[in-house]
């Protein structure tokens, strides 16, 4: 059938199984919007800012595992998506971002609302396309989705000039896609897996160090099976939380800068680190020279560039984590006796770890007069549904959530780990809620970050997305304040948010419900009340202003040099 | 250590800037870069001369391979390739130095491609070290202008590398 480029774009989205698009109209996408007007198969959600639309597509992708789609007009619309794209890129989130572009004859002429968005986003996209012929729309869309979701996933930008949207051609969607220069290696080499298994059996102090790759690769189940079969303790990165049940006795929780004492001690004393879908980020390793000094390292990752980027690796395995973990489970099943022996040999190691857990458990000093943020997180955990999705913003509350929420399922924590984007939480929760209207979706924010995309309250109310917004309000940019307290002699330069905001009134202004309390005794009541509401709710908790995130490995220090007391 | 890397890329829009921005964004050095179409119309071949320790070179190779438009990467670090570069050199050539320039051109089997009463323009081809050597000899005589292509490289032996 003959149709215009704009319509072809929508048909392609439908073919790719896209049910929701987060987009914002403008001059160079008006033709797409005109087609959308009568195109009922795709639900369009109108955020109040393109950045939020991109984060929403990202939250949708993280919660579902599908490719998130954002749409924006050229120029400022496109540049507003950049933070969202970079956020997704750093955390390897599959997304397709479609931007309008000025008509092809005007490209390069500094036309109205023209910007070289391909150039601007080159370092933060997995790939990008400029459509220059209407005949290419379908094949480019097919490639874009393929590239976004395969291999190490990531955002792909498609720049779509206005004249191409109007031009007509026959619509044929390619059945298959073949890119000769893009062949991600999915299967872990069997010999390498065998060697890895042998190394594991030889180890006496092994640790599984697990990252977001296990969540993205839908391999949480395989990881859990393998860890339990071999009784190997598991620590996860921020992005890996949920890939292994936080309440399992083998769980060491999160490692790194604000990780648990016992996770960091286990890494430091380990003789074998099995890194799965993690990338030895500087927030995880601390000082590289003293990182895991006694350990041999096995590194499983789908992206070869992640391997040996920051640390030496004794055994690299390039492949899909699910494939590699499945192969390892098979190895374990073939060698039952050896595995039994191995598990028994780990007893001293488990005891040592238990000792560290007892010595410095994750803890805080609760108070009856002032709300402690960790207490709110624990109450949220207690009162929320088992499959609740938590989106955080970035800062202290993010770390408290990582430490105290105890995630048990993959894809229940949406958080900006790599880029650390303030303003992410609320729109990401919006995206997740759009994907799962029936599930509880909660965003935990600070008073700083929530104000970076607070306009999305309108989108929540308008689209009946009942996100529950928790604001841990300390009237500070708390994480920076903490650094200023610890490393800058308490010189709180520009970190005090001096004007107190009435968040209850603010919720009211948007037509949402708002609750606020400063009393520890009311925390439970407020959460229960909020969860009962059918619409979006703001819960403001006025917390202890100078509470710190502890433990902490100061930047540049070794993992075992933790600040343990507030 | 200096490495010469051959990169076979799809002739797609913006591929050069993807490679260039990879090098600048990750702090890798480029000593020279050449690019031109190959026998296969859809492909171009880049030759990049870069430097770094083993770990950096490994990252450069992997990062190049990770680019969607990159088909193959070949690192000619072990002397397995023949390298050639061309230079166009404009030198002062007056009175007593005219003969000296000609002698140097002859020794290096270079060519004079433009002559004026005050200058010679020389075309020199060879291994980049040879180009360095001729330049060292010409420089004292008065180098007016220099254009180098950067190295191109091809593997030794019978085996061909498609593209």
C-alpha cells in the first residue's frame, strides 16, 4: 500500500509491537502527529517536557524489557531529549528516539529549529540514522529496533526530515534484518565456560559480582540457580539489584562506594571474582591499585569493550549472560560430586562473611522525634506490594533505597546508575506505570531532583497514572552536602534549598493528592493512606536534615577503607 | 608504541565522524588517518596510525569493532604490513641549492612535479620513515610547504583482505 513517510513510521512502530509512545509535537513532526490523530493502535502520552518523555520511554523499557520509544520535534525538542538519551546509553537501555528534522534541502542552512542532533548525540547513542529517502523509512526503523534491543542494548536515534514524512512510497516492512557489520557474539565459548567452571571449583573464597547485564539479559533466574547450586555469595551493583533476591542468605547486597561493609570486605578478600554483566565502574572498585588484590577474575559480558577496560581479567567470556550462566549450570549438574565437595569447602569463607555481616550490618539510628529516611524506606518495603516497581531519583535517597529496600525481583528498581541523572525518577515511574497500569509504581525522590521534572505531575493526572511519589525532604541537595560536610569542612556552598516548598499545595494545584509529615509516628499512616488512593499522590517526609549515607568509601580510597560511623 | 590499524567500514553517512569522535571522546591519539573507497563500492577503508600501550590498543580495537558501521579491524602492529605514504614538498631551490635538491630527490627516488626559478615541488612516496628522512635532508635547504597523506598499509603475502 502506498502511504506517506509519517504513516510508514507509525506502521513500523506497530510492526515492532510498540503500544506506547512518549512524544511532544512541533513543527517538524506535525505530519507524524497528523497521522497519529487517526492511528488508534498506538497510545501517545504527552509529557510536559521532552526530557521527561525520554526518561518515561526509558522507564517503560527498564520495567518491561521492551524497546522504549520517544518522539520529539527538531531543534529544542531534540536537544531536550539528550539527557534522557545519555541516561539510557550509560545504563544500556533499549530505546528508539525519533526526532523531526528540517526538510532535507534546508539541512545545513541554519534553518529555524534546525540542530545537528545526530552530531550532538553521537557519543551517547548506540547508533543513529538520518532518513534521506522515504524508501528507507521501513528498513531504517527495522534496523533501529534491531540494534537497540540486541547485543548490549542501547538508545538508537532516528532523525526524520519533514519532507520525507510527506513523501509517498509503497510500504513493505522487511521480515528480516541483516547488518553485515553488526553481529553481536551471543554464545559464550564452551571451552572458556569449562575453564571458568574449573576455576570456580578451585577457588575457596569466590564472589559473584553481578551487574545490570543480568537484569537486561533476563538472566536473574539462571544467576539465582547457579549461585545457590554452588553456594557462592552474590554482591550486585546498583544496576544489578533485584537480579538476586536481597533476602537470600547468600546475598551481600550492593558493593562499592555506598555498598555494604561485608560486600566490600568479601571483594577485598576474595580469591575469585566472577563478574557477570558488570563493568568494574569506579564507584564499584574504589582505588584500582588495591582492588581485590588476591582475586583471579572471570568476566562474563556481551560487550568485549567492557572486558579489561578497567581491571585485568584472567578469563574473559564474551557472550549473552543467560547463555553463559545456563552453560555453567549444566557444568555444575554434570559434576555433582565435585560440586558437593566444593560447597563443603566454602564453609570457612561463609563463616568469615557471616562474621563481617554481624560486625557491621547495614544500620542506622532510628529516632522517635525526627523521621529517619532509612526508616521510611523500610516502611515502604513493608507496606508495598511484592511486585511494586520503584523508580528513584539520584542522590542520598537513591543510596538509602539501594541499601534498605531489599529488592528481590529483577526490573523492579529503575534508577539512573551510570549517568546519575537528577530528575529521572518521576518520569521513569510514569513510563513504568504506563506499561503496567495495574501494578504499584512508586518513585522515591529527594526534594532537589523531584523539582527537576515536577511538571510531569500534570501528565500523571491527565493520563490517570497513579504513581506514588515519595519525597524525602531535607531541604538540601543532600549528597553534595554530605561531601561538603566530610571533605569540605562543612562549607555548604549552594546546597541548601532555602525556600521550603509546600508539596501538598503543589499536588493540589495539579489535581493530585498530597500528604506531608515530619513525625516518625505518622509515616506508616501516610504511606497506607497514599497507597489507598486511586490517583497519583505526593508523600512528603520531612527528614533528619543532616543524615548521611553510610557506609561510604571516600572517592579514591580502597574498598576496605570505609567510613562506617555517621 | 605506534600502531597502524586498517578499518573496513560501510560507506554510510557520518561514518568518518563516528570514528573520529570515538578517538577524541575516549582520549585516543590519532597520528594520521586516511580514508577512501575500496574495490567494493559499499565499503571504505581507513588507515589509522595511533599510539598507546597494549591495554589502550586493545580498547581501540574493541571500540572500533563496536561501531555499527565497522566491518573489520586489522592491527598491523607486528610488521606484517607494507606501509606507504606520499608527501608533496615545496622547497626553496635557488642557485647553489638547486643541484643539492635534485641529488636528494634522486637518492630517494622521488620526483619533481613543479618547477619555478625559485622552487621545486617534490612528490615523494615510501615508508613513512623514508618520508621523515627526506624531510630531514630538505628542511635545512628551506621547506616552503609540506603535505603528507598519512600512511596506508596492506598486509604482506598472498592473502587478500576483502574490500
